[in-house]
C-alpha cells in the first residue's frame, strides 16, 4: 500500500466519513485543520490521492466528484496485513504484543530458563 | 596516562566480556527491567570510557588527572613530562583517532537509521489515524484477528484490533498494559540504540548481541509490568488468545516458540516480584554495571605500578 501524508490521511478520513461522493469544495468544508486550507491545496491532494489509487473520481458537470476507492475496513485490513507480513521496517520499528522471535532471541530465553532449572 | 589506559581497558573488557556477564542477569528470578538497565548502562559506559580515554590520550597536561587515582607521579607520566618519545606520541594519537573515528561512524549510522525509521513511523501513523478510531488514546482497527502493537516516538501510539476488544476485559487490559509499558519505558528508543550500535560496531560482541537481548528483555519487562497490574494469569491468557488466532499465513504464527518461553517465564516470575523496591534495584543494576570498569582501571594501575618498579634505576 502506498503511503499517505498527513493531509492526505485527513482527506481520506473525510471521504470515508461521507456517505456520498464529494466535490473539492465539500471536502474543504469538512476538513478540520488548524489553519484554513486553500481550495487548490485540497484539489492537489485529491489529485495525488487519485494518482496513488486511493480515490476514484467521476465528472459531475464541470467538477469532479470523489469517492474512496476502498472502504475504511478494507484499507485497515490491508494495512494490518502489511504490518504482519513485512519483515523489514515494521519488524524493527514496532513492538508487537506477540511477535515472532529470531532464533537468537529464542535461544536467550531458553538458556535463561534452563539456568533456573539447573539450579533448582 | 594510567587513567587513560585503564579506561581503554575498561571499554575493551565491557565490549568483549559484557554479553557473558550480562546474560547471567537474564533469568526469571531477576526483574527483567534490571537486566535491561544493565545492558543499556554497559553500552553507554563503554562509549563514555572510550571517549574519555581518547581525550586523555591527546589532551595536554591530562596526566594531572591521574592524581585522581593517586598515579600522578607514576613513571609513565615522568617519561611523558620530560621530553617525548616520538612513537609514544604516535601511538597515543592513533588510539585517540581510532576512538573518535568509531564515535563519528556511530553518529552517522544513528542519524541515518533514526531518520529512516522516523519517516516510516510518520507515514504509518498517518495511515493509522485515517483508518482507525481513536478511543482512550488507543487506535482501534476494525479487524477480527486479535493484534496489538505499539509505535514509538514522540507522537507514538498503541494500536489494537476489534479482535482484542472482544477478548475478556482482564485479558484485554493485560495486553494493553503490556503495550503501555513499552511506551512508558521508551522501549522503542532502546531498540533503536541497540540496532545503531550493532550496525555501526558489529565486531564488538556487546554491540552485536545487544539487539537480540534487548528485544527479549523489553518483552519480558512489559510482561512483568502487565502482570504487576493485572496478575500473571490474564497476561498468560492474553498471550494465548492472541497467538491462538494467528493464522499460519501471518508472522504471528511463528511466535509460538517465543510465547511458550514467555509463558514459562511468567509462571516462574511470581517468586521474584517485589523483593526489592524498583528504584533501588535500578540504581543497584547501574552500579553493578560499573564494576567491570572500576576493576579494569584498578588492574591497569597495578600493572603500571609493577612496571614502574621494574624500570626504576637501581
């Protein structure tokens, strides 16, 4: 899944919360950002999201109407799958509650338990 | 000069023998947090000892500091004060250059790795905040597989799925307490430090083995913290519930081995809980980690004394 910037994530949140396709102006109205955004900024963000495959758009009159290309649940499932399967970055940055252990780590645990066993 | 040699020796002893004596502390009767303090302190100590030694080697009049250990007037300083021997100067400069070079390399690796991880984290968190519901400072994901994990950093977060929310309350709370312990203990930062040291100085045994040991210890420390709050039972049940749901296709399925060990650990640890106040324990662990350094300095001092007795003109 291609990554999202912070503003892009906020725009996706607006599209997921909406029940119908939204125009740029409507997305802008529903965005709650610390500073008011320019119309063109939101348009660019939506255009980028379209390029990344996160949103679909259809022409309605003179403007585009945008919808999220997958539901929030689908996006969540995909994100989680990425986290669980990736062996690179996620493995190193995140601390899972029940993470897979490298042979070295299992070895440390096992030897530690044996040490106790040997003594008592 | 004696102090500088002693500190260099201390850095080498800690770097080479560290894993051997630190692993002794990894056992169920010792609070995992203490072993964690021992590892982290030892790594910091090794770096500080080497850096101070390098400064002492090249700084003018640094031999005055040998007075701290009563070695100001030792013969090695007399030679230094009364006219330099060229090779001695070269050797000292080379030693210092090696240490400073290594320190610079560590800094470069640290900058690269932390930048890389920070970027990954920022993107991941942005995605999470879009996809998840935030409730009681936890990001909840609509997924039936019970999964919980934490993202470190200043704006870090704990992520849990609907599958976790549906567990029994005590199990759910134990799992979340485990993740909170990671955040409170800054475990992600400790892991970053260990990874940086291992990547920069893989030929030093203490650094090479740090990531593995610290990964194990932070999990055990978080388990222990959760067990102190909710009792070992719910932590065990939580672990089993999370692992039990892992489908073979996910990485979770591979964790059974480690989880087995953690379960046995939790069963043993009840004996160890609370025989020492935590703060006292941590201070004690830090002091114990200092011991090899002090012993090294003492041994070098002794060697220098013996050497000086030998070279004294009859």
